[in-house]
């Protein structure tokens, strides 16, 4: 059995509420969050596959917990614009974590999806990182590109958050899986707030095994799927982004999905 626990800690480390159980933890927290509060997920075993829901207005995520602990700071008010206005508000919060089933582990799925990623995440995978984030604003953070939201016809606060590149010619985003996974296809959803936005006509996928694949993109806000030669990898990078001749200087990525299995 794996002991799982969920707790709420305030900024000084004081535990405000906690629940633990075997293979599953459910915490009902009957208080409003305060600035500096942190949601803490603990597991007695490292390297476990979990289904977590650290905020009841955000869909659950299948994740790989590399270590024993994941600390998830409750987003401060100025960073909540990339979440639903209902998220992290009110006086009752339901948090859940459980071991993933064997069927969930073996199923083909979007291995890049993690609705509970954050910028300094080194424990709860997948995780998105990038070499640029427009003006450092949360609505343009790398995590937005793996949160499962493919609504692409505008930009800015939720539900139009995206990964913004601040007009960097060498912009690159990487999805880290935290373990070796088997992948077979990639889907990209470009932000499509035309004519405000531009789009990329070509991009390069670089995989941790050293292989690369160039993909050609259309002017569309719908997911564009690309089969890849099946391979075992630990990360994939999207880079070498070539914009179209459209006059806008603002191409952006709404979502990257990587399909395969553990």
C-alpha cells in the first residue's frame, strides 16, 4: 500500500489541514485560501503514477510523481488570470489524489497533459519549460500549453491563456515527462486570434533520443496532428518556429499534446 496525504500549509510551514489514506487521499478544506498558502501532496513511495485534482474547478490530471513530495503554491491573486475566475476562491475546497489504475497506466493518452503544472515544478510530471514567456505574464506561461485547454480564438486571461514568445526568433518550449515514455504522435494547436496573431508555417520537434521531425502548419486554430516514428523518450522540444508572411508579429501556442503510453 502507498500512503498518500494532502495538506494545506501556510507560508511559515504551519499545517492548516491534512488528510491521508492508503492509495487515496481526499481533503475537504473549509476555509478561504490566504496569500502564501501551499497545497502539499506527499507519497510514501517515489516514482508513482497518480490521478490528482488539487482544485475542484480544474479537471484531474494523470501524473508521475518522481519524488515523494509535490508542493503546489496556491496561485496569488495576480496570477489567477490564467485560471477560471472560480478557481481557488470560496470557503470550501475539495482536493483529491489516488494511485492510477493499471488500465490508466497502459492506455494511450496525452502524455503532455498536466493541469497542475507550475513554473518551478521538478517533481510532478509532465512539466513544460521554455526559454521565453511574454513579459513574464502568467497568461503566457509555458504551463498554459499543457493544461488541456485548446480554446484558441482569442488571447489573454482564461480561457484564452497560451504560451507567448515575446517575438523571440529562437523561442523553444520543452515538455519533460520525468521518465521514459513511448510516443507515437504530436498535436499542436496554434493561437488563432487573427488578425492580431500570426502563425507558424513550420516547426521542428526534437526528441531526447536525438531524432528530429520538421512539421508544416496551417493557418488554423484547430489541433494539427502529426504521426511520429514510435520512440522511447524523456522529453520533446518544439523550436525553430518559422512565422508566416502575415503582418502580425504575434504567433503563439495554445496547446501541445503528445500521445503515447507509459
